[in-house]
């Protein structure tokens, strides 16, 4: 640990040069050799069995066990022999042939598709006509795309927000490190945090100064795009992504301690919970009313004004919050497995 | 429109909202919510089934305030209601039988995340069963893919991680093909809803316009769905995923989720392109060949496995082969048998995975056959359930599997020549192979255990879990004895499909 | 179809090929980022500003950030291993 | 055929990109490159889909000055569909990268073949 820190502080140029020269190619080559060399030098397994669960989680142990078995099955020998290369070549040839064949068939199809930019193509039909000619009066949104995805085809968009939510949950399952019941962190979390501290940049005047200027502008721009989603290009998804980019920039410059003051795991959970349930319930209301032929009673406002479009603006805000929280938590989970 | 007409929509909404709420709940509460959601969906679907049995045709439900070619809609008929009822019943029983061993594979703080996945997977399955829009199909297939990935990966050992990486790569490739197909279909027709699409496609066939792209579209969408439902040559991801996932997840994945893809495919064939075009383009023969090959080759592979879970996973691939064989015959009787097989397989396979877990558990968590000796005595209910489920797989009379084989054979007899011969040979061979590996397993779980092996004492399975498994057993027997009304519902339901 | 349009489409193919042919992982990530930006410009030319904004923010922005943080994490794990070796 | 392909240049390029992405997906053993390949495949499909909606000489579907003529705007539907698709693909990228981190932490390599071999040696 200490060695790494001194390395970082004393010889940054050397580190950067090494990084540029070697890059990540080493990952590609001769990996088996590397791993086996590392594993031979691993410490004794029995010393690490303090708490059994944590020890089982330790990858060193798993890796050494795996390698022992590998040697026993002589798989490693097989890896080194030509068998793998021969199979690899056949596989490569087959895959290339398949890809070429597929491209050929698809190109053949493309040649018979409707012409690009043709105003009489089959896609220009009564559906498009109604969206364009009556979209503004039916949805109240000047941006027809926003009106289409949040009103005519809102069910897809509900599904899409659910995709984001479920993806965030899946990444939480994969990367979040569990706490103990009494709140004390497990060993893995401590390791991840110290690890993260090493790779987080030091307090950097230039970076922090520019972030202080940039973050508010980025956040404002994101909010502008969300709020104007029904009037101009953009909407919840792009605006949310921009906001999350601003948050990530702030996190990178100031670290988890400062960012944790306004954004914790609880913030994520509550914000995404509220916006998604608002979204689902609002849409459920309008679906129910629509399907049963009842008037929804939501005023559409004058098209073009900021307060128009019925439910579209609140929905855009909800989507924006879900997207920004999801993207931010992706980043935080990748860095240290939690907020 | 009465309140009951809204029930399918309510069931979808219930699952989605429960999934969102589960993110804020504690472990036990989330479990209870998931259980009650599956029960609620079961009740709602049963009411819908009752309603649709009284209607002559299916009815649309607008998802929004504009009608079909412009807005989104779901379409409810008796076949859809039957599938939804079956799926939610199977899920409910599996959850009761399988939830109690959740602590063994998912940590306490992640239990509510697991419940989110179950809820949203059910929501996606329901949407795929009911929906009438191809792009909605794509979006919810993606939800289902993510949900099943997370269901598997709650147990994070090397095997599940590798299996799920393979799973994701294959499934994303499948989604890519599916989306490309949908994009092309949109490009040549200008519609996304199934009814207008069907009309437009028939128009194209009549005028002879864009027929080349249409063939490619059918090929792309069929291939995408076939990859996702583990049809035989594309089954590469399936055995490892099913074998190494937690038992409850395997039950959900192989029992319920893989059926939704096939249901979408049947819907696509009937409602969008029409079965006549499928037959004239020879797509059904491809499915038929793949189904037959899968039935035999996957069974042979199952025999060669030493791990009981992998054996069951391979048998799952073989059973999907039955579905594709029925679908590939192209006549109504064949498709009917295929749909019935989907119901039977959902019930049997989920209970098979869960009872296998119990047998492994009483044998000291060892999966090889020689350690399983005597497991049927150590856990009596699981042994009985496993034996009966295996009998249904083989196709003993009075079980669902028998009716499936009978119907497949009858619909095969309608053909002459090589199709009839192939159907009969495939059924006979597959029955024989099934008998070989399932009887071998049943014999080995009732064999006297070897002396030197010591089996650790484990907590007995809770009573409610045993009761749920026995209830699934009753369902299997019901499918075998009282199959006539169900087959009738399927037959009349398929007529309203096109 | 304008000349710029054709050049951009050509560059897309070049970028896609470069992703798999470059030696360094970091390089291919940066090439992929360029690919996304070109895609955003193409969508702007195809009169779909909604898509252009989203692709620039999500495809070129967030996706690339996720890729970079993954690479950083992987480097962290790798260096941890090599330092343990050195300390022993 | 070449003339026809040139007229549909957008779609031609999309199909070629789809093939390239597919090849990267199959042939690259490095997990991160595989994920990039998937992303390329997805964006290729979106390009294909979006090119359906373009009509030469018309403007983006944002109503200006109350003009609601069909002949004034391009088709808004593909844009909406692609918007949905982009978000789906970024979710998948996140999950796959999380899987990659997990696998790397366990096996110290990004090569999927080596990982599969190492996993085979583990106890089931």
C-alpha cells in the first residue's frame, strides 16, 4: 500500500510514461502465464480463513484453487498446445464466413428496400400524417417526437424507464458490497475504499476551480433541456444524461466525501422510487381513462408555452431524474462498489 | 367496458408498481409483496380467462387515448388469458416452494433486489403475452433479458459469471437480429401494431412488392426469438445458465421466461405474417428440423452428463425441441400441441429444478449421481415429486407429458411420407432416451447409499414448500387427466389469433 | 446526399474497423467515442436533433465514461496484484 | 445492384457496420472489445432505423409557426424508436461492464476463453 502511494507521489512522469508505453495490451497476451506466476507466489491459504465468507470471496483463494484444478486436469497443457490454435482458426474462419454471408444477404435486402429520402415510401402513411397534423392539438407538445414517445406510444417509454431502473438494480446486485447488520463495513468495502482513494486525484486547484465554474453551467443546461423537452429537441433522457455528466465531473474533482453530502444511496433510492412511481401511476391513470373512453381532465395548455403539453413536462422531469440518478450510481458503483 | 375488461392491464401494472415499490422494502416485506403479486396476477388472470371464455373474439385495450394504428394497445383473448393464468400459477407455486432457500444464494441486503427482478420478469412476461405491438415486444424482451441475467447472477461464483456472460452475448445478438427485423418490417409497411401490420403484409404478398425483404424479415425475427428461447442449434448458452443459477431462478428462467419468447413467435406467425406465408416460405420446415434434432441430440447430451442439474438443463433444451416440432408441423393440431407442451413444460420443469435442489441439499450439496444415492429416502416429498415429474417427462399416461406426445403423434399422422415417419421416429427415440436418463436418476435416488459417505444433517424442508410441490404435482396430473377443456380453449383461442 | 455526408459515413466504417484492429484498449475506446460523435453529427444531418443530443450525451458521454472507469478499475485491480507480489 | 446500394447509402453503411460489430462480437476474445462490438452493432441498427424516417428536403419534426403540413416535416416515428433503443443499449453496456469488472476481479484477465477455462477447473 505505502509503496504504491510513494510511487504515485514521487514519480508521476514515470507512471504516465509506463501507462502510455504499455497501455493495456498486456491484458491481451500471455495471460495464463501471468496468472500462474502470480498464483505460485500467493500467501498460504489457511492464513486467510479468518471469517469464512470473506475468505471465500477473496479472489486469490479462488484463483489458486482454480489453478490447482487446472493443472490437475492438464487443461493448461492443452491451452499451450496447438489444439486450441487449430480450433481457434476454424472458429475464426466460420465466424468470418457467417458474417460475410450475413452482410451479403442484408445488402441484397437493402438494395430492394424503399429508397432513402423518398417522400412516397411506405413509412409515410396515415400514422405519420396524424402525428404531424394533429399531434400538436392532441398532445399539446410542439416537439412531435416528444409528443409521440410520451403520449401516443407512452407504454414503450414506460418500459424504457423500467429498463433503466432494472439495469441499475442489476448493477447493484453485481457490484454493491454488502454492509454488516450493525453498519460496520466488511473487509472488502474497506479495501475498495482505500483502493479508490489511491486512484482518486489529489486536490487539484485547476481541476476544482474549473469544475466549480463548469458544473453549475452543465446542470443548468441539463435542466433547460429537460424543461424544454416538449418545445425543442431533447427531453428527459438527454437532459438526465447531461445532469449526470455534471454530477460525475463534480465527484471526480472533489471526491466521495464532498459529493456524499448531497447524494447518498438513499437519495438515489428515494428519487428513483418517487419519479418512477409517479411516472407509472400517471401513465396508468391516462391509460385507464383512455381505454375506458373517459376524459382525462388534464389541461393541455397553449402549444408553445412552457406550461403546456399536459403530462409531458412532468413526465420528462421524472424521466430526467431517473436517468441522472441511474447514470450517477453506475459510475459510483464502478468506482468503489457503493456510495 | 366492465371492470373485468381492465384486469389484464391491472395485472401488468400491479407487477410493475410492486417492482418499483420493492426497491424501498426490507427483505421479508419484499418477499411477501412478490408472493402476493403473483397470487394477485393469478386471480386477475383467472377472472380474465373466465371473461374471455364467454366472448367470441378477442378485444383490444387501448394504452392511451388514441385507437389502434396510432396509439399502443394490448389485445386480450382466451389463449392469452390461459397462458397468463398458467404462468402466474407456476410462478406462485415455485415461489412458495423456492423462496425459503433464498438466504442460501442471495445476501440479505440484496433480497429486495431479487424480488424486483421476479416482479419485473413477471410484468415483462405478461406484457409479451398480451401485447399487440412489435416495438413493445422489443422493449419488454430487453427487460426480461436483464431480469433473467440478474436472477442468475445473484449467486456470484465463477460458473454463473461465465455462464451469464455467454448468455448476455447470445441474447444481445438475438435482440439485435430482432430489432433489425422489426426495423425492416417497419420500413416496408410503415406500421408497428400487429393488426395493421398483418393487413399490410398480406397486401405486399398480393402485389408482390418487397417480397425479398419480407423473407429476410421473417428469417431475422424467427432467428432472434429462436436464439433467445434456446432452440437446438442456438442452445449454447442454456445448459450452463440453467445448471449453475440458483434453483428458484432456474425454475423461473426455464419454466416461464423461455415460454414467453415462443409465445411471441406464435403471435408473430399468426397475427403478423400469417401461417400461409410461413408455410410457403418453408420457415416451418426449418423449425421442424431443428425441433427434431434438438429432441434427440439434447437428450443424448443429457445422458452423458454427470451433474444432475446439467442433465435437467439439457432435457430442457430437448423439451423446447418438442415445442418447435409442433410449431414446425404448420397445421393447427401441431401448434395446439406445442402450446399445450409449453404449459406442461412450464409446470414440470420448474418443479423438477426445485425438487432437484432438495435432493442435492440432503446429499451434502453434491451434484454427482453417485452421491445422490438414497436421497429419495432422506427427503421423501422431494423424492416423490421428482419421480412423478420425471414420469411426466418420459410420457407415462395420466401425466401432462403423455397428452403432449399423443397430440404430437396424432397431428403428425395427418401428414404423409417423411414428415409422419420423422415425427413418429423422433417421438419414439426421444421417449426412449428420456426414459433412460430419468429412470437412471430415479433409480439412483432410491438406491441404498454407499456406506463410507456421511451425509450432514440438514434442516427439513418446510411443510408449505412440500405442499406447494405436491400442488404442482396435482397440476401435472390435472394436465394429464383433464386436458380436454384446456385443449379446446387452445384450439378456439388459436382461431381468434389471426 | 452531400459530400460531407458520404465522408462521415465512410469515417464510421473506418472507426468501426479501427476499434478491433488497434493494439491498445484505450485507443479503441477513444476511437469508439469518436464513432459516437460522428454518429451524432450524422443524425444532425438527417434532421433528427433529438437523436443527436441523446447520442452525444448518452453514447459519446456516459457510455465512454463507463468504459473509462471500468478500465481504471481494472488497472487498479491489476496493480494491486503486482504490488502484492513486489511486497512479498 | 451497386447503383441501388449507393442510393440507399445510409442503410448500406448500417448493414456493413452491423456485420463489423457482429464480427467483433464473435472474434474478439477481449471482453471490453466485445462490448464495443455490441454497441457498434446496436448503433448500426439505429442508423438503419433512423434512415427510414428521413425525407429529403424536409425539416425536423418540431412545429414552427403553427405549420402542420405533412409535407413540411420528416417522419417522427423512427426518431422516437431510436431514442428508446439508445437508452436500452446504454443500460446493457452498464450491466456488461459490471460483469467484466466482476470477472476481472476473479480471474485477472479479460480474455473470455481463458476465463472459461479457469472456471471449468473450479468446483461446481
